[in-house]
C-alpha cells in the first residue's frame, strides 16, 4: 500500500520541453502548508535535503507581515513587502509551489486536499510522507464575530489596502461633512489592541494625520484628528518590560495618540465603539474607523489536526504539539508557528518563533533521514521590538533596553535584513528615506472602498 | 441672480482650527473635471491666477497612464505611478480637490453635480463661472460591448492589477492543467490593438514569460508561451513611419511576439478569439487571456456637453470644440484631451495633446481675466515614442528616427521626467534598474482574481 500511494503521488519533474512527465520517485515527499515565516523557513531548510517538497499557499507570495501596517498607512506599497514564492525557490528543483486553499487533511491516508485558488480548476489531492502545517492565525473578536465586518485588520495585503483606503476616505469624508459632529466622527480613529501591531498602527495614523496630510485639505485640519489606542491589559505593550511600556506610551502621547489601557471593547457599531473603562463605567465613543489588532485565533486547520490525532486545542484554537513539534501519536505531522502550542509552555505568536520552528522542522526531517536523534525544540528569544513612529521605538534586548533613535535604528535594520528580496529592500529603503526627510507617503491612494 | 449663485457656491476657506467658515468670494470660480494629464496641467496653469479652482476626479490621485501596462506586467507597483491630487496642489490655497463622479452638468445654470466616491455622502452641486471638462476616453469594442467583460484593459490601476493577476494566474493554471490542450490555451496571450500601448503590453508579456518566469515552474516552460498582437491596420504602430513600424515588428519578433497585422477580431469568448485574416478567411485561436488596447471611445460627458450646446459628437464620441477649445456658443465651457475633437482637424489621443490643451485652457482663462486675446490652440508635435522591451524602442522625433537602445534611453528619461512625484521617480528608477540587470519583477502578486 505505501508503495502504491507513493507511485500515485510522485513529484512532477520538469523537462526542458513543453510536456510534463510524471516520474516515479522513491524520495520522501514533504508537504508544507502555508508560506508564512514558519513554512518559508521549513522549505529553506528542506531544499538542500534529498526530499521532494511541495509548498502550498493560498497566495502566490510570501507576505512580510510585520510591515503590512505600513501598507495600510500609505508608507509602503503592497509589492514592497511581498515576494513570489516561486521566485524564492526558483533554483530549487526539488521544491514545487502550488497555489490553493487547504481545508481538508486526511491524516489516515496521508493526503492533503488542495482547492486551487483559480476559478475553474479542479481539486487536487497531494500525498505526503511528512506534513508540516504552518497556517498561522487571525485576529480574535472574543466571540463577537458580528464586529468583524465593522472593524478593519492589517493582516493580509488586501485587508491592509482596505484599511488604507478607509483611513484616507475618512479624511475625504470629513472634508465634505455637513456639520462638526459628523466631521469629528470621521476624524476619530480607534485601534483596538496595544501589542506591537496596534502600537505601530496608532503611531502611523497619528503621523499620517499630523505630518503628511496637513496642507492637503481646505475645510478640515487633519492634525486635529484623534487616535485612540484601546488595550484591555493594564498597560500598552504588555509583553514588554513596564519601563518600556511607559516610554512607548509617552512617545505615542507626543504624537497625539491617547492610550486607553485597562479599557475593554464591549460593543462596536458603524458609528461608534462602546468601551468599559477601568472604573467599571461604560462609555460610547463616536468614531467611524476601527482597526482591530487584538487577540489571536489559530487557523481552523489547528482544530482539524487536533481532531484527527490525540491532541487538543487551547482557548486560542491552537493545537498542542509535542516538544519536537509533532502531533501526539502522529510523528509524521508537524504543526508550527502561531497555530501550534508547545506542550508544557506556550510561546508568543511572533515571527521569530515561527521562523525558528520552521528551521527546526527541516532539521528534524533531515535528522530522521540520517537516523539521528533531534533534541526538543527550544526557542531562542533574542528580544522584542516595537516602533512607534519616525525615530521612535522601544527595544527589549533582555540585557539591553533601548528607546528612541537607537531602538528605531535597530528596528529598521532588522526589518530590512529580514525582508525577502533585494528589490524590496532597495525600494523600502528609498521610501523610508523619503518619508524620513519629507514626511511624504506616496501610497495615499484610495483604491479599495 | 449671478450674485446669489456666487454666494451659494463660495469656496471653502480653511482656518487653523477645526471649524469651517464659508466666506463670500468675488473671484472667478473655475471647475476642472478630471485629474488626468489635461486637467492636471489646466489646474497647474490656473493656480497662479486670481481664481478659485475646484478640481474634481473620481479618484483621489493622478494616474500616470502611460506606465499602467508596467503595473499589469509586474514591473511596477500601483503606488509608483500615481500621485495624490491633494499632494500635488497642497501648497495652492486657491485650489481645492473633491473626490467624486460627475455625470450631470447643467450648462444653463452653470452647475456641476458631484456624486461623492464614498458611500453615505450626499450629492453636491458645484457652481462655476468657467468649466473645463477633461474626462478622457476608454477603449472601444466597436459595438461589441459583450466582449468587454471577457477582455482585460490596462486603463485604470484597478484594471491593470486585474490584468496582472490574470496573466500570472494563467501560468499557475497552465502548471496545474490536466492536458496539453488546456495548457496551451492558458499559455496563449492575445493583445488586440497595436498602438503604443498594445505593442508595449505584448513586449512586456513576452519578456515576463521568457526572461522573468523561467525557473519558477516545474511542469511547464513559461517561455513556450505564445503572445499574439492583433492589429486591424496593415501594420503595427500605424501612427509611426513605416520603417519604424517594421523595426518594431522585428524587435517584437525577436521577443517571440507574433504580429498579426491586417487581422480583425470578429468574436471573443472565454476560451478563444475569432479573427478575420487579411485573406478574408476567419480563424479561431484558442486563448484564455485577451488584453484589449484598441479603439477610443470618449467619456460619456462629451455627449452631455454636445447635447447641451450647439456642438456634435464624432464617431468616437468626442465633442467638437472651437479652435480655442470652447464649446460652440458656450465660451465659458472648455473640453480638452481625448474627449474633444478640434473643429477642422482631430488630434491624436496622446498625453502631450492633453497636456498642451490643459495649459492652453489655463492661459485662455488668464487672458480673459486680463482682457487679452488668445490665439487659437496649436499642437506642437514633438514626436512619438513606443517601447517594446528592455533596451528596445522606436522614437519618431520627426527630424530624427531612432531605434534600439538610444530610443529606449530617450523613452526612459522622458517617462521619468514626466512622472509626478520625487518618491515615484526614485522608486521607478530602482525597479527599472533591478529589472534591467536581473530581469526580476517584484510585483508578481496575484491579488485580483
């Protein structure tokens, strides 16, 4: 049976001519689902091994998610922070890339079902010997999914462009508004969740309003816009040391951002948001633009994996994995990144965790081929960065805590280094330099309303 | 009556605080509809005059249309070739920008009706003393509007991104195709219309397939893709001298583009295009991707203008204007650019014509204020450029005809100079340099399927 399965699912091998020949391969087939940080690093670790790798993603590109908020605030362009997966692996003949959704997994028969992302193409089943699932997470509305269509997110390129258009359109609407009330509603922006993304987003909206847009309008003063940053925890950036949280709060305050720590969102409608204040009283805040950057909800595949194995999901929907990132009782299936929870100690949902787990997955598969044991996964925490705006950031490097320009410089270098693609790096550097010196933001285009 | 109208429509004047005060102005109110090349130059000429200018566009940006085809072939990013209108005129306090559609004009009462581009905002009427209409043109399907949804266009940013996604998705589909027939259908691309845009588009698809994509796929060879360029006239680039047409044809041939001059499209369906060959026989060509770059159809406002004046429209729907670009019997209304036809001699639908007419409109209005006469509009034809691909172009500078690298260098400099915005120029230069040296195209993202 395994032999027959193997023959059915042999890798496609390219020939110089136009025809395709399906060859029988006896190499191990590894399927990686998800081309985010985890999946990308896994495939990079696997490409030098004698295995056939299939990387499946719903998009044809890897998105450098930590900078999507800059697309939503018109500082960067979608093309700058995404790189085609095929381009990344073009030189690796043992890696093939397929574009499609995966929502069915057959762990019994070791099959992944792929729904192609293009209309009119048929479903395809892809067999595996080893499966790495790295499909990430989305924001959580804490049981209030009815708020999802009212709020904006900076998760995908498409949603980031929608945020951009909505923020810019809010200023346009304010310019045309009939009365002071409507105008102030359009000029109030709320960001929910004060982790690094929320803090960065709030800072960028404030800079857009204060530094970029003044002069553009005739009836309104964009810098009179209000930016509110709502956080349920007692302080913003709760994962950072308290002193850095406070520095970040002050830096945001300088930019005109009001931090509302200890506030919980209890209702969202198209015209306002209701929050519960730390004193227990509730307050309704009139605002037309809400950006959601709170909570984490693992990809639905986490539950599929848990149900097909002896594992379980936690409150955030993450599947519990063994210390070697495999599913309990399914050593041939690994789950990594935001969608997985290490048995014995959850790790934060950060890019470095996903990247290190991706590399570990590749190493584990290589060790198994070489019949070497692999020590359990260990996360090497190199620190935490959050930027607030131009020359304003906080960096927690454990032994070293930085704020202001030095932290911002580190943030900048780290993001440029990790960004994929030479063209992307060069273009981002040009845009950042332009923005630094002129406060200009070339991407102020309303395209997704 | 005119005084009352004037009071109703006074300009909005900004104050440093949040409130808006509507002030009475006795300055002449000029409304410019359309922020393309014509409208932009008109406002630039008007901003130094003692008039109040309102610029209305359906988008919040000026699009540098001659490079949209590079967005559709992943060489440039949407943000690179568009500049916010508000940013262009931020320093000109007598210019206000409104975002919205105009489809009603009341020439009798001198009112423009604006439908805001943002949901939930109410219609607004904007009064004028002088009106400049510059709403351009779209492609013409020669009475076959049923082909429009089947074909792709590179006119707007949104349509350019759709072309990009569809071209890239065609390669993805070919990679997954079940049989040779389906594969070849996905790998055949047809461009209809061999003016500069069609030629540039065909050349870029060929370069994408031959130079950028090989190595990216495993089951197909992208360079085996076919690009067909269909032109009803007897040769491609019919507006160029015959020798340059022939040089362009040969350059396209080198890139693998098949030029089908003297061919007319007689039917389009989702799987194929039927053409009539020069010998009178018809042929059905299997192809899934058709890019339309043929014919010109003036903006519907041209007909509105003709019907409200003593003017008429020509076969392309353009309104006939006097030698000073005004409507017959309506000296306070000007129509410029692609949507207008000069009485006594039509001009080509090119950016330089629109730009010169925009400047002329500004000059005419200034002369009237100064009670100076203005000589009739005269087009200064500085020549014609078309690029075919990397270091391949043709330039007809009348006294000088260039091909190859020199023509391409001129094309490149001219486009960089006319592109609006310093950041755009810097980024486009980086992307072109990167593409020139590596054949890379960073924008290979499927985002609009």
